């Protein structure tokens, strides 16, 4: 095995959480670890902000879509009631015959 | 300029008292004649009381660098420490590996050579008994393959057959993956969005492919991999799960073409052929080095000794009825419809490199006697009756 850079200094007493400093090892890895942790935090924070923005935008879109759906349902319902009233009218059969005559179709 | 690579072997650890020491000892045996190899054990703040201290002591005793992070990072960020260390300290390559593995002595030679096969290769994953869809099929690998001498032999045998040959893959597997240092800079680190682990290497691989690099599997190296035991007990996986569903959804969102590509790859990518080539190479080499015996019987459940290369023959000696078994690997011997007994005997001789050391006649079929005559063996004298109803 090629020679490695493990510290040969005596180890300090070990703490319960096993932290690297207590193992007396690797200052360079500690530095890398800390730097990257800070970078990871920055990125995670930016992602949270971005996700919050996207959730908010999707929420607005959802509300608008729900509103439009409710309106369409109402219109459909109103149109349905009008159709039922026309069919129940005594004039409806006459109107139907006139339409057929105009179109040239037979009942 | 020297061809001597500087390789950092970063072994990620989280608990694993039962198997980690073997993995580290295995790492210290890697051949360093051609390349410089440094081992770094990255302990992700293992929670088992006293384990980190014991592991640190073991590493010191073996002359292996050890680092225990002060807080648990999760697999992606722990792997990133290995990648960052390799970059910061001027290594030419880094190998990221699990700790439930056994490394062959030729690991670094074989993987550096595989990386050098093409300067677009951004990652090389070792072949194994347990490497997702790429796994070389075998029965009960824990029993048969979890030994250093066997791992060394298997890797040497595959290297003799395949050399530095690689095949392309839709994603690498980080149980044992080599990444050249330039690829860390160009592709980046593992994404911490994958939390405690799973799917991060798939994401990294897909990023590398999108940049026009290659993601490959090295056919000339074998690393034994026990599997996911520690991840379930550590809470990374739900009981019975083989992945993390939420992470798979991120992969689907980022790479919607990925699943279909894997599906096509499994069907058309030549995996079955490559697996057959590997098992044939293994069983053929074993038969030629150790000698082989022949078992003639209808029932495949008659279990030959796994460490003895055994050619199993159907007594009717029909086509596709001959295989060789060794250490849980099975290789089909080429046969053809219309083969006479002499042809079958010739195929067995060619495969095994000579006559068999013994024949176990478990059942007689219509061609048995002629086959035995062609093989030049006499039938065992003990009378018996058919095993199969």
C-alpha cells in the first residue's frame, strides 16, 4: 500500500458523538466538509425559495382552474334547466315540426 | 509524462461491524505495482456505540486513512467528500465504493485500464454478482463468492478473457465506481436532494451522458458485493423495498426518457450475451485449471459440489442439455440438433481442456452408454434405478 497522509499524532479522548476532531484526524477533510456543507446549505436554501415560488404559482393556477370549472358547471346547469322548460312547453311539438320542415327531414 | 495513476479509493461506511473490516483489509491488498493507491474510509457518523472508535483503530493499524464526519451527511454528501478529496489532493482517479464488498487485487489496474479505453469515459462500474441489471447471474453468491481468494481468481479470470473491454450502460452503480478526476469537475458532485441515498448515482450518470460522456461497465474486473442489508436496518429503505420511491420520482421528472431507455437496454443491449460470455469464461477456466467431473442425470436438483467444476448432462443428451456449473455460475455448452454422442463428447473435451476426472452416472437414458464410450469412461458399476418417475 502506498504511503498515506494519516496523522501519526496521538489521539485525544473520544467523545460520544465520534466527531472527527476527537479522532485527531483530518483537518483538510474537515475544511472540505465544512466548505461543502455551507455550499450545500446555500443551494438547498435557493431550492426552497424556488420551490416555494413554484408552489405558489401552481396554487394560483389551481384556484383559477377551479373557478373556471365551477362557472362552466353553472352555465351547463342553467342551460339544462332552460332546455327542460322548452321541452315541457305546449309549443315545443309545433316548433319541432317547423324545424323539420325547414330542414327537409322527417321525424 | 508518467502512466502511473494516483487513485483514491474512498470507502463509505455507516455501521457494518460484520463486514466492513473485511472490505478494508481487502482494500489494503490491492496491487500497487503499476499505480499509486490510497484508501480513505469515510465514516458517516455511524451511530452504533463504540464502532467508529474501533473502526478508527483498525484503520490506524492497517495504515489506512480514516475520517468520521461530525454529523451524519447521508450517502450523497459522504460520497461528495471522497470526490472533493480526490480533486483537492491531486488524484487522477477516484473509486467510490460501498463497505459490503470484497475488492480483487487487480481492481485498480483493471479499472484504470478500462477508463483509458476512451477519453470520453466519465465512469466505470465494476462487474459483480450484485450490480443491478448488470449482475453476472449466480446462485447463492454469499456462500460461494464471499471469499477473498475466489474474488481474486474471478477477477483475474475475467481480466484474462476481457482485458480492458467495457460496455456502455444507461447508469452506473456506486457500489464500486471509478470516476476520473476531470469528470468530477465537468459533471459535478452527487446531488444532496437524494437525502440519505439511492438514485444519486443514476442522476450523476444521466448528467454525464447528457454532456456527451460515456457511462460504462468494466468486463475485466469482478468485485463481490453482498447487498443492501445495512441500508434496511439503518432506515434508508422501508422494509421489503429495494429503492426509495420519492427519489425515483425525481429521476422520472428530470429524465423522462430513462425508464424506456433501460427497458430497451435490457431487451436489446446484449446483457444476456455478455452474462453468458462471463459465465462461460469462468466455468471454462475453472474446468481447465481444476479438472472437471460429469454428472449424467435428468434431475438438476442433484447438487454437485459448488467448488468442483461440473458438467451436467441430460441422459437423453438433447440439444441445449449440457451445462457447466462452478461456484453458483452456470455456463451452457454449445450443442446443436443432430449432434451425435461423439460430437457432444468432443464439445465437453474442448470445453474442459481434456478428459473428465470423474463421471457420476445418476440415470441412464437412450444415449448414455454411447456418450460414456465417446468420453472414454466406463460406467460406474453400482446398479441403480431411475431417479425420475
